[in-house]
C-alpha cells in the first residue's frame, strides 16, 4: 500500500509543480512588457573600450527607469549571430530594432523581414549597404572617411614632405570604420609620393592583435617611422610592443590613433600617441532622442553625423580628461 501511495505521489508531483507556477517560465515577449517601450539592440561585440562604452551608453539610455525594456544581444563579431538576433527581435514583437552592424553588406533579407513586421530599424556606428534604403529608418554615427582625412592632414602639417615609412593597422575588414579610415590614408598616400606603405594588416580592433602584429614586424627587422592604427586598443598593443623592443612611442615612432578615449588622451598628453582622432561612442541618448521623435509622429534625418574633434599634445588638457565620458 505504501508503495502505491508513493508511486501516486511521484506521478502527481509534476502536475502540482506546474499548477503552483514553479515550472520554467517561457521566454519573454514584448507583450510581457506592456508598460515599456521595447528595444532590441544587436551589438557587434566587446572587442574594444570604445565598444564597451557604446554598449553602456545604450544600456543607460534604454533603462526601465526611462520607460524602456532593452533586449540586448552580443554578436561576438559574427554577422550570422546578428541576423539571428534580429529575427528573434521580430518574433518577440519589439517596438524598435537598433543595429550596430559587423559589416556593411548582407542585410537586405533580414531587414526586409523587419520592415514587413512594421518594426523601425535604426542603424548606429557602422553603415550598411542595401539596395533599398527604406529597409532602415535612419543611421547615426561618425564620418569615418573624414576621420582618415583628418589624420592625414595632421601628418601633412607636422611631418611635411619627409620620406615616411608607414605601418598600417586596420580594423575589422569590411566595417565602415576600417573602410573610411583606410580610404583616408590611401588618399594621402596617392598625393604624397614620398610616403611609403611598408606594412598593412588587420588587427581586428583588438589590443592583443595590435601587439602581435607590431611584434612580428619588429622581429622581421622592418624599418618604419609611423604607425597608423585604426583604433586606440590596437594602439595600446603597438605601444607595448615598441616598449618591449626598447623603442620610445611618440619619439622613435610617430603614432596616429582613432577613438580618443580617456586613457588614449592621457598617452597623448604624455607624448606617446602623437595624434588621436575622436570617434564618440555615446550614442545611447542620440538614439533615444530619435525614438522619441518617431513615437511622436516626427521624422528623423536619414543620416546623422556626430560632431567630433581630434587631439595632440597642444590641445589635450587635464580638465578634458576629467570630463571625458569614456
């Protein structure tokens, strides 16, 4: 009899478990957040300090205290993960999709799905290339070609017509930042026959890869005068490699960098980085402002370029460092 009772209890327990609400909850959908504006954000990854600051800015802007529920997805540098994330956002019925794309191409199909679902898509940071630009509502980010030209202009003004041997550390190949900054340098090379590109390779925007590449060319005995590094994290790696080889960054080698994060500007002040072109990552409030306009029936410009600056030892101050938001 006892065995029968025990067996009955064992059969009843799963039913009781479900009835008491202790079973695993289903994945949340936008309908679960009726009191919030639901935003799905597909981020490239966490490859750099810039990217982490960009993520934090979005998380702070789209907080519950501001009336939002943010569904965040880290793509870990993989476009296929971003496409999956966007489809998940569509399935969940989010109100808006924000995409920081890994590369410029390959978005037509999934963005057409978002358009069919009536979900506005806002592109941030890197641009995209689609056949029909109505597939996204608007884009906000930096003028990456302008950034590259800015760096070349500084080289022209401060290094003049000297023969230069340039090492070029590129970012993620195919990303807007890489394409624009590379194009800016290529323009400079075409108008300065005395400048010689002696090395070009992608460092994937990471400190470890930047250090690895510079260590390799130093080991090969390559002579160079300038490192043109497409972001601060690769620059940090390059500086470590130079120091380990007994060279003085900023003195033995001129270093051009991009992003202008707080730590990089400290290195500018110390003379280790010669010139750093700003790329502001704090897009959260900007995107939130766009969404508020859309919610109020207003339109937003298709393309919005963030106003940015650039820094060398002449214009970096302690107060600037203290006020830096990233």
